[in-house]
């Protein structure tokens, strides 16, 4: 290819990867639904986007390093404190049963369905055991199931990737060297153990390198991000040099170590890294799908659809039913877990690499691995994307709509505000530091957060699961301001604080912090003073006139979404909304 053709091919690949994800976000559909067809169409219509022509034999190595970066980022989102008790047990059984049953069923039916030898069917079975966070995560964001179900599926999807990658490498070498799958005498089990050890050692080295760069050298955000990227690539490449595909384990172990080791304090949101991962995902899906030709799909189209039906309707429900037995999950939660097992980027990457290698070795039937995997990815993602939301609603596993509030503070007026918000139909969780304030919250019948919640919430690596709005209303204005800054990245929605007194000489409160509630007149001490003077909070329909001397503090939409008055933009109540008011103070006797 000429330089101009290479530049055109690279530019077109980036445009397709980015444009598909932007369009998908506007259409509110998973990006994979558009990425794969876009790459397939580009590969069929042009000759400049094929990765084997753009990068040649280097493409497989670049894919391996790119997947390692993706898995490191996924590992950063796996907090072991959230994987306890039965959840850990369920994830372990899903991994064990899922890998075994998927491999055995796929390997058993593929020879007859695709006219391929058993050894090639075994290779296909190993490839299809993986799922992946790059597909599961966006689908769950789209569905919004409850936290328990989401946690189980994210952990399973993330951990199957390195397991599938290693099993795929072992199977590939067994086929390429002996032209059969040698699993006798524990040989492959021993090889798997060696690969696991190499990956774990690499992950430990990666964690130590990041500890030195991030904690000892104390690099800033920009250099710290570069250090993470360089460390993951170096450790993953080193492990792959020592033993094929062990870099995937090293990457995810490094991410797990960083996010679960006290002292790293990784931010919950990493804009540059998240952008890089999104770009990598798009580029990989587009590039790999360009290698699939229409002529290779036609012979395997109908059998692949039948395989998708077997995986979706038989294998996954059987695995989920067995893995979640006596787990304490509701029937709906068990059923939804049985209806969520899409294939993603690791399946595509391993299929691309291993099928090409087996084709070069002259293995009969190996050329069908990639088109079958492509169709299984498209089929499972499309099916789950179209059905996951109605299925989740039918099974009652969707998060309740509306706002869940974390109200921080324990003064009498704050507790009464929490009681009023709860009477408006909102889910209210409260936290306070002093024992007397916590007892006041309990006496009011409001759910009290555990004692370490705020310490967890202000940890840069934490996420407040389920909380969509935080209101900081303690009697320490500087604390409210500092906490609002730290917590903004750890909450799904906005963080608000009550305003400090005018002309305040606080260290932080007058100068920074989150959005200020209620405008310039109803600052913290004014609210407390009015409450002490007899003013009370009340809820009334938005259609009713506001009584004289009352102030509107919040609008509660008909769908139980909270919109506070901040003094910046006017809020217009609509039919079916309610408003939360602060009444007038009683006249002094």
C-alpha cells in the first residue's frame, strides 16, 4: 500500500470507530451494534481499512496489548469490598460452570454444524467462553439493573476474559503442534497453572511499579496516567514474551491490585484513560470486523444462528440456574443473569489471532472460526440489546426510577427535611458523625448509613452505588465545600451543599465547592434560624398556590426525580409534580 492509502485507511478506521460510538450514544443503543456492521461494510466496500494490509503481521501483537489496556481499566473498577459472601460464591460458580459447559457444548455441536474437525471445534468452544466488560458494561448501563445483579455480571464478564485467553492459547498450541487437543495426564492443567503463575507474577510487578511511580515519585494526573499506560503495556508485553497470552492476566491483576490496595487512591473517573479505552474498543471492533468477508459468512450463517440459539436458550440458562442455586437471589434476578451473556472484544481478538495461525498451519476448517465468532458476537449483542430492557422490567430487576438521596447532616432541621423528602416519595439515606445526631435520624425512622460511608464516599477510588444525589447540610461549611468537591466524581448524579453565611471567612466554603442550594437568601444559618423560630417543611401539589411567607426548596417530578432550587435557573413545575416548601416562621410572642 502507498503512504496515501495507509493514511486514508487509518483515518477512515478512526472516523468509523468514533462516529459509530457517537451515533450509538445519540440513538441510546450499545455501540457494538453499530461498530461491527460499520467495520464489516468498510471492509467489503474498500481495500484500505484491512488491518493485515495496514499493519501486516504486527496486528496480532497490537491487539494483544490493546486488550491488556482494556482489561487493566476493567480491573480498576473491581472493588473486592463489593465482592463478599454469596456474591463471590456466585461469581466463582458462574465462571467454573460457564467455561466448562460452554466449551463442551460448543465443541460437541460444532463439528456437525460447521463441518469442522473436533480440534477446530474445541478451539471455537474455548473462544466463545469469554464475555467481556466492554459489552456487558454498556448493556447494563442501558438496562440499569439493581446493584447486586450488576456487580455479579460485571465481575463475571471481566474475569472470563483472561481465563478464555489463556485456555485459547493452550488449545491453539496443542492443535498447532500435535494436530489434536491433548488434555490427557494433566498436561494442559499443568500448562494452565504455569500460565496463571506467570500472569500473577507480572501483575505483582506491575503493581509494584505503579506504587513506585504513583506513590513514591508522586506523579501528577498527567504523568501518572502515562505511567499507568506504560506500565501496563510493558508488563503485558513482557509476560506475553515469556508465555503467550499471560499478559491479559497480568493486566487485570495489576488493575485489581491498584484499586484494592490502600494508598493508591485512584480517582473513580479517569477522563484520559476512559477516552483512550473507548477509542481502543472502537478501533479493535472496526479493524477485526473488516477481516470478515461476505463470502465467508454465507456458508456458516444459518448454523451460526442455530449456535446462538443454543448458547442463549440452553447453555446460559443452565449455567445460571446451577450457579445461583441456593444463593439467596430472587427468581427474577436468577432469570436475568441467565439472560445476559454477550460476546465481546476478547472473543473477536482471540478468534482473529488463533484462526489466522491455524490457517497458516494448514488446519482444515480453521477459516470458519472467525466468521462464526463474528456472527455469534453480532447475534448475542443484538439479541440482548433488544430484549434486555423489557426482560429486566418483566423480571423486576430494574432499579426503581427516581432519585436516591444521601443527605449528610444531623441537626434537627436537616432530619426534618429528610423526613419531608421521604414523604414526597423519594428514597432518602442519611449520614451524620455524632452519636446524638445518628440517634436522631434513627428516631425519625429514616435509613441511617453505615459509619464509614462518608469515608468511603470521599475516597477518590470509591463509587456510591445507587446514590443519585448528595445534599451536604452539616453545620461545618468548610466540610460541606470540601466534601462536595471530592464527591463529585463518586456519585452518579449531582452534589449540592447549603450555602455558607454571607461575608463568611471560612477557609474553603466561600470560594469553592459544589452547587449551592436555595439561592443567596436561604443559607445554612438562615435555614436553621427559621426552623428554630417555628418554620417547618411541607409537601404540596405543584398546582396549588404557594402560601405567603413560604419558600420553594425542591420540585419533585412525577417520576420521583428531584430538582432543587439553586437560584441559577428557574424551575417550572408541571402537572403531577410536587413541591417541597419551607414555611414561614411563627411570630414571636
